[in-house]
C-alpha cells in the first residue's frame, strides 16, 4: 500500500504493509527512534506523537490511517545540541528522570501549550492524564509546563 504523509514537515511516501503500527513505521522506516514504546497497548502514552496537532498513541494506529496526515514526533522539537525550550524546562525542573515517558510527555505537553492551554496545574494534569510516569511524581513535569506557559505569556505581553 502507498501512503503519503508528512512527518516533521517532510513529505514522505510509505510503501509497505498497511497494518504496520505507526510507531514501527516511525522507528524502523524513518529512523525516528525518539518515540518510545512502553506498554504497546494504549495505556501509558510513551509512544505519543501528534497527528494533525492532536496527541495520539502511535502504538495503536495502523499506518494505513495516516494518508494525508501531518505527524510530529519528539524530533520535531529540538536536537541534543539545541534543545527546545520545553525540553530545557524539563531538564531544569527535573521533569525527566528515567526518560521513558519523556518523549510522549513532551508531545502531549507541547500540544497543550501550543493550543494556548492554561497554566493551572489541575488542567495541565488533565491534559497529561494519558501519559504515565513512574519516576517524577508528576509535579516536576507540571512545573516544567507551567514555566513555559508563563514565559510565553510574558513574551507575548512585551511584543
Ligand atoms: S506504548 Fe503506546 S500507549 Fe503505551
Ligand atoms: S521519567 Fe521515568 S517514567 Fe517518567
């Protein structure tokens, strides 16, 4: 099957098995190994990527459903040499510890931030409810997100 999709702003044509999971296509066909597999059953959110701006579990989606869709993975944020400000914030606040949940957490958080989501901790927790973390107790993650939302608000006021 031939599927046209956009991954991290690059147009791609996938040719292969239609039921291959999106996470496997990203990791194996396009070497985007930032997306991690945790449970493989749609429970943990480690594999979260954005599809047309919405967070989805890439372990549950067959690539056949991606024709014409826009996919963003954690590689769309920053690079090891030039981290995205949200990644820097996770680093500063201790929002990443073992790091298994981190790529998915970053993508869900970025979806929330880029939609203009509020800095209220309860709402951030709700936005990240599909992403499980066994290390941080969530508070550091929430703090990382609050910092960025507040920074962005300050910046938009001074423009
Ligand atoms: S690996 Fe996809 S939700 Fe857990
Ligand atoms: S940092 Fe370890 S699971 Fe979240």
